[in-house]
C-alpha cells in the first residue's frame, strides 16, 4: 500500500511514544511508521491496530522509540484485514531535547 506523508521534514529529532488510530468496526491491521524519501521509505516501527468495535484507540510505546532524526520525512502506510483502508492515524512524539 502507499505511504502517506506525516511531515516533509522534522524540525527537531522525534522520540515516538505512541500512536492513535481509528478503524471501523472490528477491523484489524498494521500501520508502518517510516522515514525517508518517497519510494525509499525505511520502516522504524509497526503498530498493530484494531477497531475495537469502532472508535479511537491509543497504542503506547512503553519504551519510547528514539529513531527519527532532524530534517527527515516521516510517513505511514496502512494494511487492514477488511480491505477497508480508510483510517485516521496520529503519531505521538516529543521533540528533542526532552
């Protein structure tokens, strides 16, 4: 599936501490968070997501991910089991220095 740009270039390094997603019904899937130029993305982490009966779900990372540098493009792609791939997704992060 295609990547969707979250930001063209970070203004500071990111420490990712979670994500929020909305899927329909009882759908399940994965969201890859990646960095790099379009068509050359490198996955830094994958979130397993589910619809939970519909509604927003928060997915914390208990050991924050310190893997996104300054000035890089951040993008995400979605894979959902139902083929219905309309999803709302937000990544939780803190800029460095913390």
